[in-house]
């Protein structure tokens, strides 16, 4: 279908939003936000303010559904009490949340660079080139989507990271020693995606050796955690909405006897599809990397004190997937 919606000025957007029931008390500020942030970026935040009174009833019952399959759909009109100011406050909260999450992910990324490089580098400076160091499905099996092994694809991506790097130590080593670079130097250009892919391809014994340092016995679970955190990192780095996002790449959970806090998410699909569980994973890893970190306390403060009050339109932290008593979830472990 050809796109047929016309261009609209910020003034016209204000009229449209008011016609749909969104309260705008300060038009000058609203115009300023629309011109600096953009209508569609803000629309991701006021989308949750829209009426859900519409009912969509499929003609046929979906397979596996015991009920008639009826579900609520969002209408163009806004629920009573929704304001433009609420959307802006939610946007600001979300921005602070993303920056806080990125702060922790940076620590995790650097820590895992070191762990992987140390383990493989002890065997051979260029161990990352040796396909025998990795799981056969990663290093030998051809991926039908690319026609290459995943290991070959990873090495191509790493070569690109090294080629694009303008770090002095990279340029120095390339000039003095040439390529390839030893793993303890090359790892410094890895992004979260590169390290999570390489960890996923490591042999199970090697994954387990690293996992033990992070309070887990199963390295495959840790590999899934890193993959999910890479997804989270991409959401944050690209300035996408986070606070109530549906997490597509969901992690696996270890036994609650090994990691007690996971009991709150077992058998609860909605909670496992929301960001708060990933924040708990970050907390778990940060406790191993830097037990004195104040990150969880800063997250607690942000969520408790800076999430906008929107009780009048039925929105709260539950949309993030928080559990009952979330503020004290890790208190016993910290005492």
C-alpha cells in the first residue's frame, strides 16, 4: 500500500493530538518538544495512553485458544486524563533509564572481553583464529543463510572492527607487528555483539569455566544471558524506548537453587518478556564484577523517585515487569 499520509507542521500535530483527547496545557513547550524530539519518537510514549476500549473479535477461534480470541485494540483516541506532559516525563525517565543501563553494560562488556581473551590467550596468542578451539557447530558447520561458518562470519566482523579502529595502540601494533593481532589486543575493539557471539561459539568446558566466576554452573545459560544483554544494549544505544519494551531475545534461567531470585520469574511469561528481569541479570553479573557497585541503588532510586505519576490513567512500573517487593529483592544478599 502506498504511503498517503501528508506532511504535518508541529502546529497541525498539536491540533491533531488535542482532537484525539490528549491534554496540552502549554502549547509553546509542546511545540518545542515536537520540534526537538519529533512526533514519532514521542508517540512511542503516548501510545500507552490510548483507549483500549475497542474490541477485535476474530471470525475464527485461533488454534489452541479456549476463549473466543477477542482482544482489546488501541484506538486513536486517548484515555481521559492523558497529557502531553506525561509523555515528555516518561520520555525523560526512559532516557535516564537507558543511560543507567548502558553504564552497567559497559562494565559487563569490558569484564567479558578480559575473561574470554585471558582463557583463550593462555593457550595461544591467536587462538581466536583456530577453529579447533570452538564448538563444531560454530567453527565447522556451514550456515545456510550465509554460506559460511559462524566462525568465519565472526572473524570477518572482527576484521572490520580492527580496520575501522583509530585507537593508537591498534595502529601501533599493526605498524610494528602486522596482522593478526593477539587476542588480548584484538579484544579491545570487540563490541558486545562480537563478544557474545564468540562466547556462544566456545566449547562447553570453556563456557563453564567462565560461568563459574559469575555464579553459574551452566555456560550455555550465560551465553543466552549475554545474547539478551546484547539485545538490551542495542535498544539503549539506538535510543529506542525501553521502559515497557517487549523483550524479543529472552534469556534462559538457571535453577532457583543456584540463583534464588529467578524464582520470581519462573512460569511467568509476561514478566520474562519485560525489561526488569534483564535488570536483575545485570545486577547479578555486576555483583560478581564489582560487589561494591552502587548501580542497583541508583536504578532503585530512579524507578522509585523519577517514574512519572500516571496512576490516573492506569500506568505504573508494572509495565516494566517489576515483581512484588522488587525494591528489597537483593537486600538479603547485600547484608
